C-alpha cells in the first residue's frame, strides 16, 4: 500500500564521475549527454524506469562542484546545487557516484555528509570498475558508511546487484495498473493477424482466429498481466475488427465495427498498428495510421507474419518510412504470432512507449534544448517577420504538450514547428509518443520572459530579458 512516499532515485556526485552514463544505462537509452568535459549536465533529468517489472522515477543531476553555498563560483554552479538539493529532497534513495579509478577525494566525503544529514537511504556507486580486478578498490569508499557497489557504466557490469538493493529500499506504492490497466488497442487491416497476436500473448485460443477476413466483428476487451505479485503490470488488450477501405464496407455490421474500432483508438493509451509482412505497407495501412495520429495516440508498429517473409528488416522498414513518414517516431517490431518470435519484445516496447507518455521535462532543460535548436536553425521570415521564442514550458502529458511563448503565433511555419519537435525527440526520446506544440503570444506583463540570443557566448542558452 502507498505510504505517501515516492519511488524516486536520485543520482548525485561530483562532476565527471559518470553520473549521466549510469543514468543512460539504467533507463536503457541515451538521453543524458555523456562527455569527457566536466559539468555537461546542468539541470535535473527525470525519467520513468522499469527494472525487472518494477517502476520508479530516476533523476540525474549536475555535478556538485562546491558544498559551500557562499563560495559557489557563479550562478550556474549555484543553480546546479539548488537542483541537486531539490533532487535529494524528492528522492527515497540516493546513488552517490564516485570514480573508483581516482579513489576518494574530499568532495566525495562532503557530498556523503550532505546525504547523511538528509536521512536518505544511500548507496555508493563506484563507477569505472571496468574489470573485476578493480572491485577490491571499493575499500577506500567503505569508510563513508554506506553500502558500496562497483559498477561499470561503460561495460554494463555490476548493475544487477546494485538495483536489487535499490528496489528493496524503495517504498511500496499502490500498483496503479491494477485499477487502471494500460489500454492497448490492436488495430489493422483485416487478416493481418491481430487476433492471432492477442492469442499468442495470452497463450490461449480465447479469441476466434480464422483465415477468413472479418472474423472479428466487434472490439473485444481482454485483461492481460505481465509479471507476478504486487508489481505485476496489468493491461487491457482491445482486439478490434479489421478496418477495410470505406468503399469496401458493404453492410451495417461492418460499418458499426469500424465505428467501434475508431472508438477503441480513442480510448486506448497505446495503439499497436499491425502490418502484414507478406505484403508491403499499403495505402489502407497509411489511412489507419492517419486515424491513430488524428487521435494523438501513442503507437507501436508490429509487422506480423515475419516467419513467412524472406524480406529483411532493413528492406521492409524503409517502406514504412516512405509510405507513412508521419509515423517515423514510432518503434517498429517484427513479430510472428505463429512462432512467438519477438512477442515478449513487443510488450516491452509497448510498455516503454507507455512510460514515455508520462515524461515531465524540467523547465530549464526544456528551454535550453529549444534554445539550442533555435540557434542551430533560425526560423524563416513569414509576412516580413521572424519568429522569436521567448520561453517554453510543458503543460501536459499523454500526449506530451508543450507551450511556447512567442512574439506572434501567426508566423510559425509548419516546417519549423516540425523541426522543433524533431529536436525535442532527439534530446528526450518520446518514442512512439505524439508531441504537441502550442504557440502562444507572450503577455506584455511577463517581464521575465526568455529569448534565445544569437550573440550569447554559449549559443543556445536562453538569456533573461528584463
């Protein structure tokens, strides 16, 4: 049961010990910038993580350069320290990252003292233990008084033991999927194998499967569980009638089935668009994909019957991109409902996309990302005016909604809005998830608006405009 505590893990440490590399390793994809230069991460990065079917929020922070607030070198260091303090306040568990190759340094001890005073559960993560011979060097860090785990973010070693301890230390919470299961609508043309895919997931013949197109006349809700115990993930699979071209619909039953399928897309959290590997993607597949996009739904593309197809994935995937470029952000998984190939992987990808729907970007990180994009490529002149972006803030999730305050929303070129979205995806992922931009006119009363400065020495940092 929930006790009000949050399942939050914060990564803390001095600069250049590999915090961002550990963050990337735990979430399984490259989000934080990894660079040899110290101080690259200035703001908190937050991401939902699923580890052995347990979920928690992971926070990456900038490197702590100085523990003395009065002696902080500049405003950036002060802001970074404030973000670290906020992360520690939020967290149930803190991972104190140190460099096993350089041994203990005074700043490691100072950060440990700060964490000890905060009363948090702390694990010391001795990074850069790239081979077992270095594991014995953890003795230097054991005098900090916390459990020490040698790991290598570069070679992905040592994380299983670390995370076993972290998961035990996290507070128990209610499993939201028990009362609100993830709704996954399985959509596609007739006879592409939608019901066969659901049956393979269920490992049963609960749904009728037939070679005759149109066997499924109505949408069917099927409960589905992954994992065991309190942390098992609960799903509601929605098997739908195949969507044929409007001109092919010849009776009221099929018309009603299409209507119900469209309603299923509307109420789904994630849509699984099933394609037929034996055929190239068709114009009807494109129309179905457009329905999904029109509802602003997260989507995973499943290419079924891969056991029957001699075409390689490198040949098939470009055909999807060519026919439906508006779905390029959606993961593609090649599966076989008949043999079970990649079926488990498909659920992992669906779950990953569902987590992407919940991402909340810190405002500072968001504004720096958009400023970088603005300074790389300036917007075109429209009606004799150039777009100016003052600042941005996230205003919603599922789908991701971002408000950008600008000088004139009427001069936003669609291709430039698309460029901003691509830049956001490049920074934060958002695989399979719609990203909606809301351009708003800045109010004159807002005296602290931010604007991207071409002359700023950092090129891409938003500068305060009084």
